[in-house]
C-alpha cells in the first residue's frame, strides 16, 4: 500500500475533516506517507458537500484528500474503537481536529493511545489549542483571522477589517501541524518515544503576523489597514496599470535608484524621496507619481521593463492567469491532472514541496466514502470478507 517518496513507510491515521487537519494529512501523503483517512459511516467528512461539485463529488474535498486511502469507521461503537486501537498499534502518526476533549471522551485520547503504542505521534489541530480559557470554543478559519489581529490589518485605509481570500488560518494550522508531527517523528526515531503536537489556528496566525506584532510591542502603535503597501519599505506596493494591477517592489535604495533610471521622472529625485525612511513617510505622493506612469502601460509591458532593469516586479494575477503561467503551472507543476472514479478528469493544486532526489507526486485521487475499508482491514488486521460484512451490517463501517 505504500507509495514512494520522502516519507515512504510512514503510517498515518487521519481522523481530520474539512481543511486544517486534511491539509496536514495531504502534505504527508504527497511526500509518500501511507495516510488512511477515517470517516464516519454514511456521512463522511463535512467537506464532501462543499462546492464546487463535479458530477456529485466535491472538488474541495478531492484537492485536500488526494493520495490518501479511505475507510469508514464508527468510533462511537465499541467494535469500531477496538479496530481503531489495533490500527494505532501499527501506525506512526494519528491526526485529529476535533474540539479538545472529544477524543478523550471516546477513550481514544493521546494518553490512552500512547499506552497502546508509546512511539505514536499524535497531531491535534483545534481553534484555540488544548488548554487555556478559550480551549472549548469552536474553531473556524474566520475566527482565527479575526482573533489573531490579521483582519484588523487587512484591507484599505478607512475600510472595514477584511479576511484574506483563502482560509489562511486553516492552511497555516495544517502546515504548522505537519511541521510539528515531523519534528516529533524525527525525535521519536532517536528516542523511541512519541509525543502530542498541540496546534491552534489562532496561535498559527499570531505567529504569521511577525512584523505587525513587533510594531506594537516595540513602539506601542497599533497597526491598521494600509492596503497593499508594506510598513517598512517603499515603493513596495501594487500600482494601477491599463489592464489591471502590477507589483513594483523596491526593497532598498539601490532598487529605487534603478526605478528612477527607468521612469526618468524628475519628481522622483526630490529630497523627500531620498531615503527609504522618507519614502515610507511620503508613500502617498510617491505612489501618485509612479501610478501616473504605470496607468499608461499594460501589466505585462511594465513587468518586462522592470525585470529587464533588475527591479522586482510581477502582475497581480487573476486565477486564470496563474493556471496558465509557464513557470507556476508549467515548470513548477502547481496544477496536476488526475482521473477520479466518479468526477472523471480533474485538476488539483500541486505540492509546493520540491526535493532534489525524491519527487513529490500526486498519483491517487481522493477516495470515495469508504472506498478502501475492506482492503485496509484485510491487509492490516487480516479481516476476512465474512467478518467485514458482519461488522458492516452492525454499523461499524
């Protein structure tokens, strides 16, 4: 059942659903781990109903659960718990993103599982973490974006707090959990002892705010919404073009001097723009000057001019442009086509991880609900077809 890759031979039981936990499991599966996704019989992961739907199958689900094996198991039944415990004995990592305490109530929390398998690595993702006054609050992406402070700093001056276009709290939570369980697994290889990784969506987002936090901690100033510019450098912003938006990123004085040489606008030589600190202070008039030039040109022409002069620049791509980009979609293989047994041909997002000696591959579509239950139990536990059918009739699968 093993695929090939960096994590070939690592066995993962993935109880997670929707986004944060499945993203972690997806990364492990893409790197070659054997990830068995365990879902509730009859219902499965809630995200199986999330749009867009292709021939009755959720593309949302298919993207996050590719490369995984799929089975159903009723963890509220005693037989289901017995089977899960037997699988834990043979596994390296368990992933779950229930509210803290749920697994303990089932008798399947980390303390119990480590008695069965002292080497087990247990990754738990929740909204607010295993402990603290908010630990029992429900956790959703938008709550992580709001409570971390991210929304208060996203958007335009005078506008309202805005969430990012993607569920970034969930994604950061998933990436953080993946890093944590791999660190715990590496430690286990040295010591033979597993550990529990406790990841909160809010913590993950607070960590991601880096300089935003430091501005307040060091100066007492509360950062607010500033659009697409950065707090510390300028011009490092989006600018209007004839046909959309373009990025010009002058991260230092050398790059600003190159920009002056390209634009040849006398006003750029003024003293108020002579240093980065002054340019940050005078970002509004500087943007007007630069935008008077960019508005007369197309995105791709501006980017070409800037890059030829050695100035970092890019289009503000719409998603259709991203999926056709020769570097992103072509060379870097960030969109991969596969054949799903129900949805047919579908493209999913590729892996951001590239290695020199091992290829991160997306070779297997997301499982249909319970697709591999009998196969997994036959291979892992030696269950016969008759035993499988008997348990199926009893609602275990």
